[in-house]
C-alpha cells in the first residue's frame, strides 16, 4: 500500500450506512507500506460531490465508476485488511490537490490559536 492509492472495502462499514465503500490512503508511505503496522489513515470517497475546498474531485479517469469526491473533513483510521480491492493510484499532480484539501480541512494554514 502507498499514499494516494484508492481501495474498496468488501466489509460493511457502519459509518457508511452498513455499505462497503472506497477510501483514499493519506498515511505516509512508511506507515502504509509497513507490514508491521495494521492500520492507515484514509479519506472516504463519496458519490455526492459538494464542491467544497476540503474535497478532491475524482472520477472515471481516477478508476471510479462515477464522479465522486474524497472528503478530507472525515479522516478515518482503517485496518489494512479491510481495504481489500485495489482501485487506482492518484497521479502525482492530483496528490497536490489532495495535500491542499487536507491542509484546508485541518486548518494547517490558520494562525496558531492560544488557550484563552
């Protein structure tokens, strides 16, 4: 496994209404590719596109059946064994979009807030 790869689950996922779904791996390659680490951080992919800054638009060219969006506001920890079906790998230029969406979702460009 590597950062930027899309996988589909075979198992039902409670947070997705008991249905399987697609996930985009966002853990760094050391974590994703390490067999001694059982889980990776992923972004769920939804078929409903909201057009918000924390989404990365995906589609048929990215290996999906229809226009979709990786929604970076909903980072989730997934066990690698549940990511059963490899779908595709994002091209390098799309990783930049992913990085910007993650930075927006996590407010990484916002000034540091102090305890008040």
